[in-house]
C-alpha cells in the first residue's frame, strides 16, 4: 500500500506543464497576430464563452485561455494528465526498454482528435469551446522538446520522465532539467498572475513581438499541421540540444542556457504560427463549404501525406518494440 501511495505522489510531483503559462500565452499571442479577422473574432468569442461557462475568471480571452488545460490539472482534474506529452523513447546506449513508454492517449493523438472535433460544425458549442481551449494549449506542449521525449539508460532504466528525474541547479536554485525548458531556459521562471494586469500582459506581448521579429520560418514550416511531425521535431531537438552533457546533480551553466534559448524560443514562435495556420483553416474561410478545387486537392494531398507519415512512425515504433522484446528473450536464455 505504501508503494502505491509513494508512486502516486511521484506521478503528481512529476506533472509537467510545458512552457509554463508565460510560454503558452505567448504561443497564443503569436497565433492571434497571424489570424485573419474572421478567425480572430471566432476564437475570442469561443474563449469568452468558455470562461463564462465555468466560470473560469483566469481565462477571459484567447491568449489567457492557453493556460486553461493546466488550470484544470492544478484544480485536481488529473485524468487528462497524459494528454500533455508523448514519451517517445531516446535510448542512446541501446538500453533494453522493458516496457514500451508511449501512452495510447498522448498529445500527438489528442491534437488530431481535437482538430477533428473542431471540424464538426453541428457539435454543441461547449464541446467546440472545450476542444479549442485544449488545442491551443497542446500546440504549445508538443513543441516543447522534453514533452516529446523520455531518456532510457542504465541510470534511468524506467525512463527519466522527460527530464523530470534529473535534478539540476541554476542560478543557485535547485530544479529539474525539464523545468529549465519549461521556463524557456530560465528566462520566464516566475509565473504571471491571471487575469493579467496591463503590465503583465505587456510582458507576454513584448516577448511575442520579439519572437516574431527574431525567428523566421518558411511558409511550409508555418503551415505544417501534422502532430506526428511536431513530435518528431521535438524529439530531435531533445536529442540534439536538451540532453547532451546533462546528468543528475549538474549545475546548468551559461553555455547550456545560451544553447537552449534559441531552440526553446524558436519552438514557441513556430507553435504560434502553426496554430494560427490551423485556426485560419478551421474558422477563417468565407464559407463552410469547400469552394476551391485546388484547395480541396491540397487538403486531400495533405491527408494522404499525413497517413503515410503516421503509418511510417507507427511501424518504426513496432520495430523498436520487437527489438526490445528480442533483447529480453536473449537475456533470459
């Protein structure tokens, strides 16, 4: 019984909120600046309705609604915890994984499901508002590298919970490696109170403006909406930038933060652009019907590509599982 209680306590302790609230609101702000007028009016109306339905006074507008999914967790609604991340395994030492870590309900899957919900024009308004409130948050989550990765090794045979088991020190403060990335490389480690004061709102908008003026992306990067690709990008960034040179008990130095910052900031900005692209597609058209044959062909081509990408990743996961099972069988004979 004690072990069960201890395990539950550990899980609650390791609950992770990607980018923390400042980063999530910045994703939403970048999205707002890139929405057309129809889409912007629509999402602000939906955000206001969701805020009133609770009531949820901390989320009076679309930008602040970006933190709503984490608000629910902090209020004790834990069943949706697994929606916020995907534990794609990273095993640089080829350590045998005893239990495949990717949960069935994960942020990659949920983004696709919420997107499908928002395409249902006849769905109840609250369902659509709920879907939007989660979608804006999960676009931020999936672009955080340590929300898409779990390290396995002899030190972490059961995984490191996306850097949550690596205790580090930064500026004299003891924290977790995961939190370094949540705070956008310790730039925004202090949370803002919501509803935002005019000063705190300026903190978010100024940061968003800085990101849009600093980081540039191609039109194809901005318009990407495949959550499988989002997750794969974050996994690669974790492998390339988040994990190298780190270990439990280390002190995070200025060199690590300097390497971390442009990656984390770029991911926040890109999440905002991509969210805007998808919301313009969902809410910004002049008609609910497809009116352009070329647009229809483009949409169908993207659906086919998404299916191919998702099938390829799923096959890779199954091959990885088979490899781990084979290693286990060899060890027992």
